[in-house]
C-alpha cells in the first residue's frame, strides 16, 4: 500500500508516519522513494508505538523498549512482572490462549515457591 492508504488505515498523518520512520520506530518502506510500499509490519509498528504511547511511555522510553531483546517488562503484582516480546505489542495476537497458559503456569510457580519457603520444611525435605 502507498503512504496515503497507510495514513487512511492508521489515522496518522503522512508527516507522523515519516517521523516514526526517521526515528526508527518503524522500518522504512520497501521499493524506494518513488515506489514506497508499506505492509502489515508497518501497521503493526504504528499500533505498537501508539499502544506504548497510550500507556504513558515517552518516545525515548519507547525506543528503549522496542530495542530491548529480552522484552518489555510490565509489573503485574507485587513480585510478579510480565515480560512481553516487543513484537507482540499491538500485534493483534489472540490473548485468550496466552491467558489460559498463564492460568496454568502461575499457580504452579507460586505453589512451588510456597513449598520451598515454608518455615516448617527443612532443606532435606524438599
């Protein structure tokens, strides 16, 4: 799609899209200047940027988060931080399967931690 179509799809002005490219928040188009072509990865990058901006992150923090190899940390509860791969932000991926898996894993992790740290359990009983 061309710049005009990308602008219509995302609601961003072409100037804002060029800013995101210039600042490295999204990749440059394929096809060069005369035949610039934007695809789904560009729309995902715009959604990701917009979502992080909605969460209150300034552009400098968004840059750091998107460059993070290990993911973006989101504190969920005291002692629990969810680390999400940067490419998943606003990716449109279904949340339900992830929530199901977290529902399976988190109780096991917390139960294991409680068992290990129980004051009535000696190190040899583990």
